[in-house]
C-alpha cells in the first residue's frame, strides 16, 4: 500500500487497456490502478474540453457502488479487506446494464435507464457490509455553505443515496450538456457494451491532501453462477435500446437524451 488512506469507496472500473479504460484515462487524466497521469496536451474531457472538478478527476473514471466513507474508530483496513473478500465469494458475476448518458442534477452521468435487480442487490449488499465499518456520517452541511468538492462526497449529506453510475462532468449549463450527452451516447455507449459483465469490484483509497485516489485492491466476483440459479447473459442484452426521450418513467435519473 502506497499511502495511509483517510477515506475509502467501493466502485467498478473498466480494465485499464480496454477501450473504455483508455477512454477513462484520457477523459479524467488519471489512472488510479497504475497511479499515473495521462500525458495529454489538451484539457481533461478530450475534444469537448470538459473542465472536470479536481476532486472528480482525481478519482479517474469509476462507476459508483458505495460512496466515500471513513472507517469508524477501532476498525482496521485489514478487516475491511477481509470482509470485501468474503462478500465477493458469495456473489456471481453480473451482466453489465445498458448504460446511457443522462443529465442528473446538472451533471452528465452514465447510468442504467432502469437498474437491473442484480445490480441493485450488489449496491445493497456492499452498502450493508460497509455500514459495519464506516464512521457515523457527519450532520448534513447546508448547501449554501458547501465547498464545490463537497457535492462529490455524499457522506457529508448524512443520507447517501447509492446508485450505480459513472459521473462524467461536474455541473454544467443545460445547453452545453445536451451536445455532450449526444456525443457520449454515440462514442462511449458502444464501449460499455464491449466491456463485458461486472466481474470484479474495487476498493479505492483517498490519501487526502488533494492527492488523487488509488486502487487499494480489486476483488473478483464468483464465476460459478449455478448455485444462484442465474444464467450468464452477454453484455448489452439486459434491456433494449433506449429511444429518444426527455423523461423516462421508472428511471433512477432525471433526464435521458439519446
């Protein structure tokens, strides 16, 4: 371990040398797995020059499973890692949901139109495990008093709502977000379909001091799905394509543009 970490998070991240992994390093400028910055001449955000908040860029491109949390007093990283390892031994690989770009609370995110039950179960079980180790969240900070990076730390709200999603931007003007959503749908959407099922989950660490997050360890989900009565399903087959829409009934998110 390179650092002693002040916070942790559980996420999914694409393989470094996959199409989505390469895109993520270029988009954010950071690779938490190898601990290196991208050597890019242009700004983060590729040709669109999306100016990501530093706190977001420092995490690399990750899909949230459990938001940042601090360990409770007396809880050790070693015990957390043991619990993570025990958890994944009981969970099968999960078909990747059909991820599409959406606008939520002024941010562009990649998220499932409707979260499959298997993904919701993963988020729930990881959350149940983390609650055994996390410190009690601080009282909610009034929005008017928050710093910009606070909005990237749901632990400060006292009531984090966990969803499987990948934040692509900070808050944007709606007129600027729409063309970006359209570009992401055409360019990044296919990369998700090629990424395969969710085979592992990551424990990430925040070393503090404004330093970028690092991958602490990667935990492989069980491959034998027969004992759960689950049949493997190719990525992209979980749900049909999303038609153009401005509101999607039953969606976890505000706006879908396709």
